[in-house]
């Protein structure tokens, strides 16, 4: 026992500084809960506390840039990994959180109450911060236990957030569906993790590859799958849990209901931060299956890559087709999220195939493409949902038809919304184009490779064209459709404030000005991908 | 400071002026304050000083190339911003910044009627009163100068394209400066759209060269083209594509239609943008790209230039608008430059670019001076007899007229050479190259005769312009006209001096010598034979005499028809011609506008209508149909779901049923199926994976 204690202190000294942003998030949560006591809420609103905490955490995460590139390390006795990908996910998720908190301050959600004791602020911001914490943890989990905890950390508060609109039947139903589905997914994932742990005798991701390499996959009998079958089932079950988080078909059922029922601010955040974390986790978990030696790892990774390519093709096709018929903006953007996840998965598929086949360039290109896409996606989706939230505050509706004629009445909001949608389609010169270009280029650069990846890339291209139709429907409504009778002339709701405009511009600027920075950003993503691989 | 540093500073210095002009409404809210104009003038003058210093410090014929910022570099494709500095760059820098300085100072006086809260615009039936926009004009002007210098300094085609588009955008703002007038708005849009047609070609050419060469730096393009590493197809697509861009920007046939309309902008804009700088951008780019252009492209350039010279000159004979004459004259002169570049007269073409910039901007400024004096009357038939009232302007304009006509007095020498102004030398150089070219290739004889005839026409319409404006009896619009203030006359005098003497020594003089220090070597082509230097020298004497005779004849005819002795309006000798159908046809610029309206504009609008109609009826129907289909499929799926999966549920376990009972009150139909589907999918996928991986 004495030896163990000797190792703890240096480990603590190493882990704590790297973990500082997460500790800030935890401190923010505690502070939010404490503001309820002692009547502090009167002079220190929960929104301000959340904003301060998120800004501080984001700033700290940004300061960690660079250090993680030079010396990647394990933290908390191997539970988490601290490397370039960790910092990348941390910065993006915390930035997303900060932007979401800012948006809630601007749109006044949750509604401030006259009685501070009845204020919903802490109730709202605590789960929001917890989702951010879970997302960040997903990006660094290095242990099956941590994997499960991080996914649940990001999921459980999200159920609360979705059902936050008190008294709304829609929101309650959505939250219940989300909860039930999430519980099922958690069960499946837990089962997978226990299978994998039983087969390999370890929970640590880095050790997984070596142990798996000892398990032969050849000659499995259908009626007697043995250890190999259990290992495969374990991997698949864990992937099912991750696919639930990524809302990939066929684990996406919760997405449209949840995004329609939840507040647009919440939907925007849930579509971004947990997804960035989950992608990082998927990459980490997938790569951990590939040990330093043995054919099992190669076979597993190649199979995984092909599965991802197939999943990508199915997800984007289904997501796009389903989005066609949607009338509600939240539902439309939810299905768009499903499709976008599919496109991003294409890069991960290229990465896994590259690793499985020993093609380092393909692996780096695929992962870098996904990372670049995720960066663009953060601004695109937050911008789109922010515009929906601001529209909702004025029209009190969230259907596509409610946008008719708003292009001239609220030019700034409409313009920002249009920029986001055009970016989601992937038209140049927006950030979406850059992301899609990087992912497609990676998938198509696989010259010797598998026909499946190539076919998936072609399906993705066809889907991009198809997605034009539903992404442009709101734009058409904004600019071409006449305003409904009786409302023309009179402004709806309070006028858009300058700070709301500034916020939308802040989100639209990176979307529009990414092209000149493409060289730097691409090099950065390449560097992260190389560091991880 | 090194030469590149000086030029980069010169490029971005006017941005300060732009910023000052665009933000003046906050830091100088008073309308009668010229501060922004002074800042702008100082910045552009400073820019000129830097450019001049760079030109003096530059040593040697070796071009300086460098990179500023790499935008991205993928395998085989590199896009970057960077500079390429040689004698052409330096000449253009000095030229642009000098003319811009003169125009900027002139505009301080010209636009003084904008210095009020209640600017009255008389071009409407009901007088339009609006706040003046003095500061804004100088902001746009400085922005334009930066864009133009960015274009000129560009070390690769992509960089040039960036400057090219910025220049186009600034030109849109400047032409549409009086945007309340419908005519100005329409002209700005027309210029913008017509230019985009050419730019589409430019983009294609840029992409072709980028794909073939991997980067579009001029240095590497020329090396690759010289070494024959680029495929012929790439060179042809690249060359014709770039030419399309230049045809649009330099108002060459068949895209010349936007330039006459662009005169709707303020006159200083016409002087800077539409005579000296932006329209010369196309000529500059053809000159820059010459080492990489194949023979077919060069010959096309020559014929397009030749056609444009004539097509521009004929309508100029019949224009009644003061600036209209100058606009068509610009088209014609730009044709000359293109012609020279096409017949391998690189130096001659760019030499004419420089001289033309000086004398044409001089004439536009003189026109501006007249327009201000006559209360914005521009119709030459209502002017006349201004010589006495505005002697300085008249004299300066005369210098311009003599220069552009290429008139000279042979035999009389001043400082050891024939008494002549700048236009004589440059036009002489062009004609001698054209003559030598046609002597070497007799099949292309038209390339000499058309410009020779056009030289005569040029003298005729220019003398007509001067005669109608300044000579004869005073016209109806000249009441109360007086000489312009010094702030407008000073730039006119400086430009007059340059227009007269900048080309001293002709093609043996300092300007030509500096310009051609980095001239590309004349290539050999399969399509035609390039004239040798000796042949050009030999042709010089003939061409000089013939050009002089043509110009002399034109000037004499002009004097006879429109000289001081012409009769009062209504009794002029050519009166009968005034409304002949052919004259109206020529006056409207050969009716190109009508043809384009019928062939391009109407069909486009019609296609738009049809598309809107289709969208409203057919496409919406299709989309709704798809939606219905999707709903039906979903319903079918659901029924399968409920029957099939429900069955599975009972078999798989009590989990789903338990949940169903637990939440029976609030559950919607799908909840149980969701979880069942989740479990089924997970199990199914696991089985699939085992089968696929192990089997």
C-alpha cells in the first residue's frame, strides 16, 4: 500500500493543472447552487455566474494550447488522457457552452422571475454546465469506466434540459422519450463494456489493443462464438451507445422529438458540445482496439471503418430524406444534425480504414477532416439555433411558415440565419464548404481502398445536393414569401437589440472568413491528428 | 526600406484615407468640412512619393518576386498573395498614384457642392434635396486606389484576381455615387454585370493554369511555359480565359457596352477609373501575361483591339455628350493598346497606356472644369465659345487634343527633336509595329490599315470636341461661366505638362527605356511571323509619315467643319446628317445595347420568369409529392414496426413492457417501440459483425 501512496502525489501534481478547466466548471456548478442560499440571487444572477465561469474555463482551456502538443500525458492514474485532442475538444466544448450562456442572457431564457426564490436560473444553468463537463470528459476518457461515466454525465442533465419548459406537454414527452431511449442505450453500452472487460481483463483503453490481439477471430463457429464473439459483441454494444450520443441512424429516434420539444438554445448546445466530445471518444475508443501488433486489431479497425462508412451513408441519406417533410424548424435542424453527423462520420471511417490498412496519410487526412468539420459545425449550428431562438422570441412560433417576410423586417437575424444554412449545405465560401471539402478529399484520397468508402463519399456528394432543397426552404420563406396578411408593416415583438445582432455577427464572421485561415486551421487539425495517431 | 517594402507601404497607405473618408460622419459630423478630402489627398500623394522612391531605388532588370501570405497549400495546388516587381509594376505604380493624386486634388474643388446638408440635384424633374456625400466620395476613391495598386503589385494570377474583383466592386460604388438617379444605378449595375461575364472567363483560365502548373505565380508560369512544360490545351484555355477577363475590364469588343454608361459617375471618377487606371488593368494583365500567351491568343488580342479601335472611334464622331465623346475615345484608344500587344509590340502598347492615361485624364478633368462652370451642362451643342471665359482650361484641353490626335510638326525641332506631344510618340510606335507585322504577314494587312484610318477619325472627333466646346459663338449653357478655382486648375496644369512632355524622345527616351527594361523577349509562333527589331525600325519612318498624314487630314476636316468659323447652331453644314438613321445608329454605339437586350437580357429575364413559374407550380408540386411519399413510407414503416417489432418485444423481454406500464399515462405510441428497436438494432448489429468478421 505504501508504494501506491508514493505514486499518488506526483500523479496529482501532474493531473491537477491539466484538469483546471474542468475544476472551474465544477466550481461554477457549486457556485450556481450556492447562489440560491443566503439570498445572493438578488444581486448575483445565475446567468452571470455561469457566464463568468464559462469564460474563465474557456480562457484556461485556450491557455493549455501548445503544452499538450509537446508532452501528452495520462492523468488521474490513467483514467484520462491529456493530449492535443483533449485540449481541442475542451476548447470547442467550453466555447460552445460560453456562447450558449451568452445567448440565454440575450434571449432572456429562462424567464426571469420577480421573486428571486422562484428564479429558474440555477436550475437551468446547472445542467447546462454539467453537459459541458460531460462533453469535455468524453474527449479525454481513457478508461471504459470513464467512458461510461462521461457519456452519462453528458446525458442525464440533458434529459432535464430538454424537459425544462415547465408545463409544456411537448417538452415533457420529449424529455421522457429521450430519457427512456438514453437509459436503453446506457444499458447496452454498460453491457458491452462489461463483456469487453470480461474478455480482456482490463478496463484501460491503452491496454485493450494488446489484449485483443491475443484473441483469434478466425474460425468462429456460429453456434459457439466463444471469446472472439464476445469481444466483437462488446465492441458493437459500446459503439451503439456512442451512436446514440451522435444521433446516428438507427439510434437517432430521440433527436427530432428532443430538439422540437427543447428550447432552441438548449437544442443548439446539445447538437454541438456532446457531439464533439462523442466524436473524440469514438476516435479514441476505435484507435484503442488497434494494438501494437497482431492481425486482430487490423481486422477490427478495417471492419470498424467499413461499418462507419456504411453508417455514414445511411445516416446522411435518412437524415436528409426525413428533413424534407419537416415543418418545424427544430425538427428540421434535428434531422439536419443526423445528416451532418453522417458526413462527419465519413472522416472517421477514412481514419479507421487508414489505421487498419497501415495507410498513415489516409488516417491523418480523415481525422483532420472530421476535426475541421467539427470546428465549422460548432459555429454553424449554434448560429442557426441562435437565429431560431431570436425569431421565436418575436413570432412565438418555430415553424418554417412563421418566417415568411421576416427577411426585410429583421435583416440581421435573417442574414445570419441564411449564412448558417448556406454553411450547413456546404456552399463556398463558408466554413461548411471547408469542412465538407476536407472530409470528401480524405474519403476520395483512398485510391487503392475500399469501394464502400468511395461509394459513401459519392452518396455524401449526392446528399449535399439533396440537402439544398430543405436548407433553402427557410431562406425562401424569409426572403421570397410574402408576410401573412394583417401583420405587414407592424413590427412583431420588441425590435432586435444591438447585442443580439453583435452575437449573430460574432458567429457568422468565422463562418464567412474561414477561407483565408484555411491553411493555418488545416495545418492545426493535421497536427492534432498526427499527435493522436 | 527595400523596394518591395516601399511598394507595399504605397499600396496600403491609401487605406488610411479610405478609413478616414468612410468614418468621417462620426469624427467630422459637420458637412462643410473638407478634412476627409485632405487626408485622402495626403495619403495618395504619400503613396506616389513612396512609389517614386521605389522606382528610383530599383536597380537592374531582374524582377523581384516574393510571397506575403499562403492561403492554403494542398498537394499540387498553392494559393497565395505575393508581389512581382519589375519595371512594368513600378511604372504602373507611379502612373496610378500620380493620376490619382491629381484627380483627388481636383475632386476637392469639383465636389465642393456636396459640402452641405442640402445638396440639390438638378437632374430630376422635381429637384432632389439630399445631404452631401463629400467624405464618402474620398473614402471610395482611396479604397479604389488601394485595390488598383493591389492588382498591379500582384505576383500571381490569384492575387491579381483578388485586386481585380475589389477594383470592380469599388468601381460599382463610384459609378453609382449619385445612386438616386436611376441612370447612375443602372449604369453601375450594367458595368458590374458585364464585367462579371468577362470574369467568369478569367476564373476558368485561372483554374486551368492552376490545375496545369500547381501554382499561378508569374515567375513559375513563365518558366513552365517557356520550357514547354504546360500542355497546349492548358495554355489555350488559360490564355483565352484571361483574355476574356481583360476584354470585360478594358471594354474591348464585344463587351465595350458598359463604358459609355459608366460616365454617369462623377467626372473625377471617369478621369481616374474609366480612362487611366481600371480600364487599363486589362491591358496591363495582357502585357503581364504575354510570355505565357500562345500565338492564337495574341492574334485574337490584335484583331479584337483592331475592331475595338474602329468601333469606339465611329460613335465618338456623333456623340453630343461631352463625356460620351471621351468615353468612346477611351474605348478606341484601349483598342490601340491591345492591338499593339497582339502584334508583339509589347513596349509600344504599354507606352501608349502611360501616355493615354495622362492625356485622357487631363481631358476628363478639363471636361469636369467645363461641367462645373456650365452648371452641369454636358451637351456640346449647347456649349461653345468658352475659350475666352476659360482660357486655361481651353489651353490644357488643346494640349490633350493634340496629344491624342498624334499631331506633330515635322521639321521643326525643339530640344533636338520634332515638335510633338506624347500621343504622337506612342501612336507612332504602335503604327510602326503594326506596319512591320503586316509586312511580315501580308495576310493580316488589315491590322495596319484600320488603326491608320482610326488615327484620322481620332483627330476629327477630338477637334470637333474642342471646336464645339471652346470655339465659335457662346452656347446657351455657357451663361455666367468662369474659370475654375486654382485647386482644380493645378492638377490640370500638371497633367497637361505630363501629357505634353512625358514621352520625350519617343522610343529612345527615358520613359520608354525604363518601361522596357524588363520587356519579355518576342517569342516565335507557328501562326505568324514576329517582326524583327530591324524591321520595326525600318517601318518607323513610313508609319510616322502615314500616321501624321492621317491625323493631319482628320484635323483639317475637323477644323473645316467645327472650327471657329462654323455657323451658329441650326445652320451648321453637317446639319442634315444629324438625324439620319445611320447617324442615330452610330450614335447609340452601333446598336450593341439593343442587340444585347434582345439576345441576352430579355431571354435571361424570361428564363427567370419561367423558372419562378416552374418553381411555384411544378417544383413545389414535386416537393410536396416527395413529402407525401415520405409520409406514406413512414406510415408503412410504422405499421410494420408496430406489428413486427411488437412481436419481437414480447419475445425479447419485459423491459419495454415494464416501461410501457410505468409510463402508461404519458407515453406516446412510439416509446415502447423505440427501446425495442434499440435493443433489436444492437443485437442485430452484433450478430452481423460476428458473421462478417469471423466468417
